[in-house]
C-alpha cells in the first residue's frame, strides 16, 4: 500500500488524538530537565565543595569561572547541535544531548572538585544546554497542532524549572557525591525514553522522506485520524520554505529572515540581561549574603517549587493570553523586582539597619522568578521556533542561541567583578534597567503568534517587512 493509501484509509471525519503530541513533546523536553540540573548545580554544589574534606576551597575567581563556563559551552553547543539538527534530523540532535551531559557529570564525579576538571566539565555541560533551547522548541513547534503549540512549547520551561527543583532537593542531603550521582541518572533516562519518539514530519518532508513523514504525522495525530489534508498543506509549506539551503549571505539578504533573526536575538539577549543566570547560579549565595531569616537551602527549594508551578500556569494560559502580553508583564515585574532588591542591598551596604525589611530579598527574588518563568523564560524560544522560516531554523537558531549564551557568559563572569567594583546594588539596578528596555523591545518589535499556523506567521512577517 502506498503512503497515500495509508492516509486515505482513515475515517475522513475522525478527530485526531492529542496524546501522542503530548507524549513526544514531553519526551523531547526531558532534555531541558537535564539542562535545569546543569544550570543550577553550582548553587548547592559550591557550598558543599567548600565543606568537603581533602579539597582546597575554590577562590571567588575560580567559582566565577565554574559558573560562567557553562554558558560558554552553550555558545559552542548551539552551532554544533544546530548542524546535527539540520544534517541528521531533530531526533538525532536531541539524542546527542544525553550522552554529552552524562560525560560532563561523570567528570565531576570522579575528579573530586579539581578546578581545572570542573572547568572542563562545565564547558562540556554547556553543549546540551545550548542545543536543547533550539532543537526542543523547533521539534515541538513542528509536531504540534497550532491550537496547543503554545502549551506544548511551555513544557520546556517546566522541565528546566523541574530540573532545578530536583537539584535543590537533592542538594539538601549535604553530600557532594550523592548530589552529582543523582543528577547523572537523569540524562541517561532521557536518552532511553526519546529513542521511541518519531522524527519531525517537517524534517522528513524537507529531506524527501515522504513515506516516513506520513507515518510520523499519522503517529502524532492518532491512528484513526485522516491526516491527508494536513499532510498536503504541510508538504506545500515545507517545500516553499526549504527551496534553497541557507548560508550566512542568504540570512542577511532576506528581509523576512533578517527580521526574525533580529526579534529572536533581541529576546534571547534580554532574557540573559535580566540577570537570570546570576540568580540561578548564585541563588544560595545570594540568600546567605543578604542574611534572610530562614535557611538558604529551604529558600532555594521554595523558589524551585514556585518556578515549577509558575511554568505550569504559563503553559496553560499562553495560548489564551498570548505571547506578547505575557512578555510585557514579565519585563515590567522583573524590572520592579530587581530595582527593589538593589534598593535593599544599597541600604544594607551603606550601613543602614535593614532588619525590619529582611523580607524584601525573598519577596523580590520570588517576584523576579515568577515574572521570568511567566514570560522571558520560555517565550523567547517559543517565538523563535514560530517566526524563523523552515530553511533558516538550523543556521538561524544556532546563531541566536550562541548570541544568547554569549551574553550569559559575559554577565555571569563579570558579575563578581561588577559587585567588587560597584556593589551588588548597582548590578541589580543594571538588571532592572535592562528589563525595562526588554519591555519596550517587546512592545515595538515582537509580533503576536498565538493560535496561528506557522505559514500565516511567515506571511505576516513578510507583509510587515
């Protein structure tokens, strides 16, 4: 039987099932759970490393390198995984992430806190983070029906937050080796689960694997669904947008692609300029330094829970409220939170009695985390996957991710130098200013993409170029 027969034998009015789309999206975004682990590992691990017998405590400069090199590794990982995604498919790109993360954590486990091996491990651990933020949103956007695309895209941020919470909870056991060993298990499990998932129909059509593309789409929509009309539309759309391979020159010569790159790069840069990397890498240290009234370990677990709950809320409302309004709300409240935290730190560092206001740091970081996870955490990658043309997704998303993580590296590495020179309050006031700029950027440049087919989004970008 031909692939056309496979499609046409289905009931013409049968409604598809969304369960396979949820399953595939969940499996793909499990790699973000690993990313969340790697991103916040330094928060519980650095204090434990200082307490470990037989090791020389890391200097402040060494700790800044351990934290920041993850972002530098992500800069390298973005083009590498982007190449794999374009050359071998979305599925193989996602499968590449697990073994890389496992290797990174094994190095940490067997080298007992050696600074240089920690540098190597963190650099390698950045590769899957740089990769997952481009390949997972693109995979989800390509397999999902547009009515649930925003909700499914929100799974990545849920997984990032859940990975962070998992690490905070394991870190409470106060054992460096148990923490790292428990983190090591996760990417191996993610790899095994995703082996059973299908390749993206978009990629299969673009690489002239029509029979496999029909089978993949049929699996994703349910065995009783007639996918003939959707497949024909998808085939036409992919053929139109993948007519030519894209080089750097092509990216710069196409007005629509230039606009998509500009919007996506701006969102990615402002995501990092908000200070989220600093908060994630130094959460526990921040709580200790401001002298909160409850245990810093308890604080990090509470905030991990808040992040997961907020990510779940965002995934549920993003297709109703819209990407743009959530980004605007996110930018405003991140700015207010950073400003208030900076104000508290200013009075603390200038000798004022801040005891009566000891709740300010907790509330400020709580508001910042909620605002970030509600908008600037997940949505830059969702918008990127929706507005980039199909023929620019591999090359373009790699450039955007590398730019984003390059910003993260600079901010994280210079954070300690910044507070040494100008004080912690100045750093958070700077983050507040950047969040305000981000809000204006969203208002003037970012289009609304909720509940719109990918082709319609591309057509609107072209009409507004």
